[in-house]
C-alpha cells in the first residue's frame, strides 16, 4: 500500500520498520556505511521500507535517529534507580544504576560501540546531544533530590546529575579508544576514583587544619 504522503514505499528486501528502535538500527547501519552527513532522511526511509512522513512519526529529525528509542532509554534509567534499596548509600545507588543502564549483552556491544562513536565523534550530533543529556541528568537529579529531601532544581541535585553524566561520558571516551576495555568496569571505576579523590581532599584539608591523623 502507498504511504499517507502518496509515495509507494521503497523496499530493499526487508520488512518495513515498525518501531523507533528498529528504525534507529536500520538508519544507523546506513549512516555507518556512508557517513552521517552523506545520508538523508529519504535514504533512511527508503532503506527501512517506509515513507518520509512515517519517518517523522518516529523521529523529529535525522539528528535524533542515532539515539534510537530515547524515551525507552530514559525509562530504563528510571527503573534502574527505582530498584535501588532505600538503605543503599546514594553514591552506591547511582553507581549501580549507571553501570546497569550501560551494561549491554555481548551480542550488542559491537553495534553499540559504533553507535556511540557516531554520537560522540560527529560534530553535528555532539551539539545536538546536549538536549538528550539534559533529560538524562535530570532523572538523576530527581532521584538525588528525593533521597536528600531537596528539590530537583537544587544545586546539589543538579551537580550530582552533571557529575554522573561526566563519569559516563569519560568512560565512553576511554572505551571507544581501547578495544579491550570493559564499559561497565570503566564507569564503576570512575565513580570510585571520584569518591577517592574527594576523600583524599577532605583528609588533606583536615590535616592542614591541624586535625590530621597522628
């Protein structure tokens, strides 16, 4: 059947995409073949066997496509945080949630690595990603505020949200540069090293004030 825009769908031997996740994967495969700037929305729609208007039902722009089903991703982060026991310290709850959120089955790791390389190394997408990052870190800020009895817009909640994002991005950059690195381990290490760094600073400050250990 023709698409609502009157154009017959162009097929390439595969069934039409029926979800944001599926269309995101199909479009990203094409981007990886040709390069982000060389691919148009029409190219992606044709590869997916859909019309241009159908593409825009799933994604507002080509820039959004490499993220896949981002709303689902955000819900998964909320679910990870919600699963944290109430008596688990905040930093541990955040570390476990961010690690869990970024743990992928072995069969998906190669594709995920290529997708993140596109997101983190394509200048157009680096600028666009700030909108996605804001939504991600706000979920962390909401959880932090609930734990600390403050508001999501408070300074501490916003700092924690940005800090967790910085740890994740630093871990991804290291992971993309090292084929032998393990992403969840890098993220956990990032949380631990930051906690150690602040602890060392606290001890140094105490010693400078005359309160150091003998």
